[in-house]
C-alpha cells in the first residue's frame, strides 16, 4: 500500500514557536509514521513580503530545520527540503500563472486581508499577489493528496484544485491529483495576553528554544480572569488563557475537566493552575530545547540533511514538471 | 575583445513573416557576426495568452526555428534556444516578482493597451500581467547588454533596468548589467491594404515560405493612390504601400528616389512599380523559401539544433541564477 502523500512546511521568516508545535509540528511527528510526508522550507515564498530581508530568510532556514529535528521530525521518514533548491516549483508556477486571472487572486479572502493588514495598498508586490499560485505549484509538484492548513487557508486549496482541474482538462487526462485540506482540530494558541493569537511578528511567541525562566515568565504573564480576585471566588474558564493552554497540552483530559469545574465554582487559585501549566510546558519544551542545542552544535550537518532532502524532492518535483509539460505539449525538444 | 551580448527572440505563436524579416531578422543575420547573439523562442511567454492553445505553441517552435535557419541565422554564431528548457528563467522570474508591484505592472503602456485590445478586462491572466517580469528574467539571465525591441517596447527595458538596479542595491554590488534597447531604424511594414501593420493575427502577413504566386497576389493587392487613375496623372507617394515596401527592400536608393519623383509628376503607372517590387520580393524570398523547404525535410535535425542551443543557454542562465541567488543570500544549501 502506497502511503498518502502530504505536503506541508513553513515560510522561512524565523524560528518556529509553541503555537506551531501545538498547531502542526506535533501532528507532523505523528503523521510521518503513516504518511509520505514532505516538509518544504519556503524561502522563496518568504521573499514575497521579505524581499529586502534575505539575510533573515537565509538564517531562518537553519532555525526551522533545527526546530523540525528538535521536535522529532525524522529525516529518514520525512523529506525536509528547501523551496529555492527546486526549480520545478518555479517552472510550474510560471505555467500556472497563465491559468489564473488577477481578479481571481484578488478575491481570495486571505490575500485581500493580508494586503490590507500589511498596508500594501496598490503597492502589493506581484509576487505576493501570486503566492497562491506558487503554493499550488508546491502542492501539485509533490502530487500531494493531503495538505494540513488552518481553516482560513482552505480557499488556497480551492484555487490549487481549480488549477489542477484546468491542467487535467487541457491535458485531456488526469495528470494531477486534487488535494484535500487537512484542517487541524485544535485552533491556534492565544497570546499570553489573551489578545490575538501567538505570533512572532506581534512579539507574543514562545520559541521552542525557550529557557526554563522564559517559560515561567510566559506562564506568569498569562491572562486569566480579572474578576477572580480571591481563591474562593468563582472564576471564568472561557477566555482564560491558562485553560486554553491546558486544553492544548494537558494529556489528562479528566483532570482538566475537574479543574475547570473547581475554578468555576470557586476555590481554585490562578497560582495552582499556572503551576500545573508551567510544569507541563517545562516538561514539553525541555527535551525539544536540549535536542535543539545538540543539533545546533553542528549546523553544517543539519544543512546537509536539508540538502539531501532537497535532492530527493528535486527528483520528485522534476518528474511532475515533466509530466505536466509533456501532457500539455509544452517544450518541443 | 568580448563581443557585446544580445538577447532577442520571438513568441512561439506561429511562423514568422516578411514584417519580421524587415523589422528584425535581417538585422540579426548581420549582428551575429559582431555580437554574442542569443535567440530565445519564447514558448512559455506565448502561453500567457495562448494557455489553451499549447498545440499551436509547440508547432510554432519548429516553424520559427525553420524561419531562423532559412533567413541565414547560423547556429554556430547564434545561440537558438527554447524558453521552456531554461528553468533558471522561471526561477529568476519568481524572485523578481517580489521586486515589482502590481500597480507598476499595470502602468506599463503596452500592458495596458494589450489588456484592452485583447478584451481581458479584469479577467487578465496573472501570467499576462507579469510577462514584463518574465522578460526581465530572460534579459538578465543572459546578462544581455543590448535588446533589439520596437520603440513601443522601450518601457519593458525600463522595468528590466529597475529590477537590475533593485537586485544590485539589495546585493550591494553590481551583479547584473543594465540593458539597452536597440531600436531599429525601420518602422513596421504596412499591411497590403495600407490599413494597419503587417500582422499574422490580422491575417495580413506574407509568410517567409510564400510561393511565387502568393507573393505576386500580395503585391497586386497593394494599396497605391486611388486618385492615380491614368499613368500620366500625378500620383501620391505618401501612404502608397508599394513605395513603403520599395523603401524597405530596394537596395537602389537612387533609383527609388527617381521613381518617386516620376510617380509624383505623372507618367509612372502602378503596374511598373508593382512589377519592380514583385521582382524584388521574389528574389528576396526565393532562397529563403528554398532553404526552408530543405531544412523542413529533417525536422528532427532542426529540433536537435534547438536542443543543443538550449543546452548552451542552460549553462549561461543557470550561472546567472546562481550568481543572483548567492548575491542576495537566497538558498542556504
């Protein structure tokens, strides 16, 4: 039985954080046993809004690879590869750009919102407007059947499948498979303040390399229930960041349910739930941090792993590129 | 002394015609002696408005290569290469898309006009809007210093040089040379009707494979001066298509000047000037047509020449790609 092919990855803008771990990295570690998983470090896509920060993008490649290895991604089970090392992705992107209209791209909700939130206005880089097409190239080049994405990114899978159907119609045969979004059950982790989600750009991220005192400070700063002044007062669980994190990380669901009931009824202090969460996060992050330190002592070896993964991915993506170009009759020689 | 590098070429939408010969092919035959000339058969660019006609694009590759060889392009002096065989062009395109805004592309006069004339409206393919960026990738990938273009295409060289300056500024060193437009002295040939220019899409093109009777019919159909009814009447030279063609093709400038004077004064019939032009065009096209027939008897050999040219171009363009990516710090492994 052929394992289903998964493509996922990360924009190379900086190291990953606890939000990535909860939202996707943990899942990937599990998926690599049952799926043919590819992780794409998207350094070209990072340039779509970081064109003047190529140094940051380059540094992020190593950081992200370290994060992958530290959380338990096994390069023998998962192909870790670098987007800029895969010319077929650019070739397919340039081909697909002809199959999608500018107005179709402008209608994608995330594109519209990101153009607004980044303040691009009319000065949106052409590469930014076209990144959904580049993403379709990534997905189809790996002939991925499953693509783990957040719920807000489902429209990006839709445009990928529009391109897939257009290619197959032009070719007169099913050259490319359609992709299916794999939307995680867990929502995104809130920031410690409870305002917005954990985000590197907002400065609210807890890195996977966080030291014990950083973790402790992060938990201490968490928003709970401002009306819950004394231990014996009833407290609010909804919107309480500590409980959101316990929901995300505490393996003992029964105990968490009991804690919530006690907190609601009154008689459970913030200190107690924060101590529980701190212990949990310390235990979660410690081995990740330690493995990360070990791997970071030999960056050349880490980049060599990425290089080898990129070579494997190069074969696969070039094969798809040839398949698509041949099926469409592009390239005469 | 290193010869200056020229890049030019043709969109792969169909065979070339007499208008191309007068406007550029003749020049290219001369330039290949003094310049390091590259001819790019732009099959990827042809898809920007022919995405659903890939068969036509593929057939055009052979037709154009035949035209090149027939007019005297020497594959030992000129590199004839195929755009879809050069992944570095797509890679540089995807990089450059991040350096240009959508509104900058929309402001390019030819893009604006072509969007209107093709009736794209808001449904313009993203690949069509971005083709100036792809063209900048073509030009810079060959590190071309001279680019022969029509006067209306000078803004496309301007945007190329904006990208060149942006790349060099980001790199902190002059990685890429700026390109200079080489604008031909001769304007474009009129259609036989005198309305508009010779154009394949308008159905007014005389192909380079035209048979003697096609050439004769083409010349017979030419618009002259509707007021010039009898031989002894004075006639108009301005707007007279036959004289436009004599200006373009008759090597005897003195004789043409005398003919114009006699035509203006009265006493020179349309029949006489058409016979002269017919003889000229027959003599011009006959050897081209004959060489074209010879080459077309072995299409595999012609495509092999293109394949070999594409390989040479692949080395050069990959070198530029590596140079630019390295200078910008893109691609860690």
